[in-house]
């Protein structure tokens, strides 16, 4: 099988979704870990130190390229699979047993993924772009004066930005709830002994990660941290 056939075949698409999904799941652990540094409540010193390390470490910057490549592949393959699955069922049954066979969020991955895409565009434009401008502009001369903590604090004083962020996290929760177990299942890790453990780990992962992401804008908006 050539690389072209791998990326265009149904099996190849599912494997790609599984592998990139696990990579993104791992990235979220790092991301939420850095973001949680704001709860140290030291005026952003710990958070800015962690963010500075993440943006200046060459290994992490190389992995960042892989992250965006994986994210793009995950989005494209996901949309293609969604379109193909929809085209395969052009006529809906008058009486459907879908609710008995699967959860609503597992049948709505395309919609949830699309909502997440809009959220990611806003998130990247608000925080990621400014960080990179500070890092690379004038040979990095402006980077020392860039305070991401204060930037986040200012952004999350606006109620509608907080609402959009939390709505994005809610979409992320339902997307991950299906995607966590699905990624392992796609890679062949599906056994009556291990699947319940993976499912439980997935639920715990989704709850912890999404609660921490939700608390961040709320903490800034309601002044729980300085």
C-alpha cells in the first residue's frame, strides 16, 4: 500500500484519525498543565515562566510543527470521513434505533469538530499569534516584555469571550468523550478486559482537563486570582 492509498483508504483515514487523536490528547495534558500554573496565584510569574520555557525550547518548538500538522490532518480526515458516512446514508429511516446503538455525541463528531475548529481559530488568533510575534519580531527583542498572563487576564474580562471559550470547552468535552476510546479501538486495543478501563480513564481525563480549562477564564473574569 502506497502512502497515497493509505491516506485515501477508509482504513488509512481511521488509523490516521486514531494516531493524531492520541497525539492531540497528549498535547492537551501539557497545555492544561501549563495553563493551570495561573492557579498558583503569584501574579502570573509561574505561568509566564512555564510559557516562556514552552515557547523557547527547541525540542518543543519542533514538536509544535508536528502538532499543527497532526491537527490539520485530523481535521481534514475527520471532515472527509463525516462526509463519506453521511453520503453512505442519504435516506434516513422513518424509525431509527441509533439512540439505542450509540451516544448522540458519537454520531455528532463532525458537528462537534466543526464547532471546535471555530473555537481554535479564535483561540489561536487571541493568544498563539501574539506569542509568536513577540518571539520572532526583531530577532526576539520584544519577547522579554511580552506578558502572556496579563494578556489572558485582559482578554477574559470580556464576558462574550469567556462564553465563547467555555462553549468551545464544552464541545471539546463531548468530542473527547467519544474520541478517547475510539482512538484506542481504532488501533486495535479493544478487549472486554481492557475496554472498560480505557473508558473510565477517558471519562476521568475529559472531566479533569475540561474542568481546568473552564476554570481558567472564570477565574480571571470573577477575580478569583490576581
